[in-house]
C-alpha cells in the first residue's frame, strides 16, 4: 500500500506554476501578494489537503508556540485541573501544550527539562518533584529568556514567576477548624523537601494554630512522608493509631492521605468523626464520595493553571521582561463535612 504523501508548498507551486516564495507569502496574507493570488493559492491548498508545518516554521523562527508543562503526575485530580486551566488559556492564544511527568523524581525532572529545552518550547510551567533539592536545571530557560512559571510546588529562592496559594493560611485554617470541633491532640502529615515550601508552609500554619490556642505541639504526632500516596497514608495512619492515646484529629495536606486515614480508622474500629476527626486538602472528587464525606480545604487548581499560562503568553508578547512576581490566591476556604463534625 502506498504511503500517504504530505502536501508541501512545492506541490502547490507546481500545480499553479508559481514560485514557492509566492506560495509561502500568499498563505501568510503577505501585503506584496495580490488578493486574487492569495485566494487562488488558499483554495488550491485546501483542495490538495495542505496542512502548514507549524513545528518546522517555529523552529526556523526559534518559536514553536508551545508551552511545556512539567508536573509530578497527571493522575492527581488537582494537577489534572491545573492542566485543564493551562490548556484552556493556551488554546485561546493558539498555543499548544506539551505535558511531561517527573513522577516526583529529581532525575526525571532534570531529563524532562532538557527535553523541553531541546524541543524549543516557548515557555515552561512547572510544579516541582518531591525529590528536587536543586533547581540548576531550570537555568537553561531563564538564561535564554524563555518564560518560566512555577506553580503550587515552588522553590523558595528562584527569581521567576510563581503562582501559589497562601499555604500557611490554609494550614492554619484547617487546624483551627479541628480545634473548633473540640480536638486537642491533632496529628499532621507532611512531605517534601524544604526547597519547595508548599508542605512546610502548611505545617507552619498547623503549628501556629496549635500555639495560638495553647495546645502543645507533639513531635510524635507529626509524620514526614516520602511521597503523597494512599499507601504512605495508610502506613502513617497505622503509626498514629498505634500511639496511646491515639490522636483525636488529623490535618492531612492532601485528600488522598485523608481518605487513607479514614479507611484505616474504620478497619481498626475507630469511629470517624466521633473518636477521630479528619480534614484533607484540595477538595478532590473522592472527598464527596467517601463515607463519611471528607472535610477539606479548597484549592483553585484550574484558576492557577489559567494564571500561569496567562503569564507565559503575556511575557512572550511583551518586548520587555517584567519583574518576577508572585501571585498569591487567598481564596482557599474550609469545606466542613461529616468527617470533622462535632
């Protein structure tokens, strides 16, 4: 079977007996080409099934109109919503999106960053891998005026755009909610390196809320995780339930961890919320499916994705480099549901 042949401007030029340069200019509505010729060229191109090679054109101009997105995984609902926001905004400005996953591996993040750079993306949006301790692999973008935006998991000291929520405030509000529900021995799960300040800020909010309400901060109730998975949550929950007495509340920095705690409690005969109250983070779909429904903190993922893409596109259109700035979304709130009821 004969292979399908891609129609090129050379084929159109041969059909119309015109120079390839004329065909190229006509397809771009160049002012030096008459309207009659432009119409004739575009009509023939459509009849022949011509599709412009935007990648090749982008490479020639060193602009691919492509935004690279480097995230830990696409399976987390928060990150899926983040991607959706990026794509909605990118498509409106005729940008395409390349998505790469680090799987929370520093080594993979470094390799994916190199790949995005070699593919000559126009800009990069990144949420750091859990293992990342060093951000030198992002200098290739900054040093070559390729806009870079960190989202959610952001480095503390990197002079570029960042789109975040106020994680300290969110952690404080979650812990305060449990205190208001009568909890006096509240556990907390935390994760990640100190480089990315997302989890450390939520932990700081947790600690300050306890102190402000004259509740002792007990180190045995704070468990550091290597990764934010259901399995890690089960292991941590069992460690907490092996304590005597067990904690009467838990602030989990992700809904999947909170769900694992609720289900582990059930298996061990611990009643939620009568004996053990739980609040998660993100308002993932699973938070309304599990029984009891999970109290959680809202997280404006899609809005953050849209904001990150808007920063990239605005920066690409601008002839000057804006000063790096941080956008903080303050509209996180407690969604009180059954898992933390009095």
